C-alpha cells in the first residue's frame, strides 16, 4: 500500500496512520465482495484526510445501484479516537452510521459488583467486543457493539439510504 502523506508530525503518527490504512484495506476486501453479490457498483476515489498530526490521502468508496443512483459513501475519517483505533463513516442521503476499530480488552471500566457492592469488577466498556476488528456501536447507552459482517453492513446501508436488499 502506497501512502501519500502531505504532512505528518512524527514517526508515531505515521505508524498509527499506516496501521489504520491497512485495516481499512482489509475491511474493503469483504465489503467489495458483499456489494458484488448484491449487484451494486463500487466507485473508489482518493480523498484528503486532515487530522491534527497529519494530512494524507485515503481511499473512499461510493456505492451505487446499477442505474447509477448513489446509495452511500464509505468515508475513512480518523486514525485516532478515544474509543478505538480508527473511524469510518457510512453516509447516505438518509443518515450516517459509524464503524470503529476496537481492540479486545482495551476499554475496560471498573464498577461495583452486582452481587457484592463492597467489591469492584472490571468489565469491557462495550458488550460484544470479542476480537479486534471493525464494530458498529448499536446504541451507546446500552453499550452494545457488533462486529461487522455482511448482514450488519447491508443493514447499515439500508439505514443511511433507505435501500432495501
């Protein structure tokens, strides 16, 4: 993968962004397969991404029907955030959903035990993070995350575009 940096603050930022872009490319492989199976058109484009520590180019995907109707754009937006190690927005005319690259056992919180209030337990901040990967946070109040798979991805496309599969 050839990374086009326009500006980067330091080597740590460069490494973080390189890892983020590798994860995006790994995600794009199954997404392209899922969309081909659904007979949708994928239009890649290179866009600038501006973060505090760097400016670089990233591949964005535009999803279209066979009749060239745009359904959604898959936009990598940030390599750095508090809750994970990468952010991708899925945006359509009907709304926006986000994917976050989560690391298992990374976001741990300590809270009182339900059985014994004198003891604390450490739990994952979001339920459902069993492996490192791209997750959709269903509802931040319920702290439920879903590892991205074909059915969830197609559901997210429906959420943002109102397109029925």
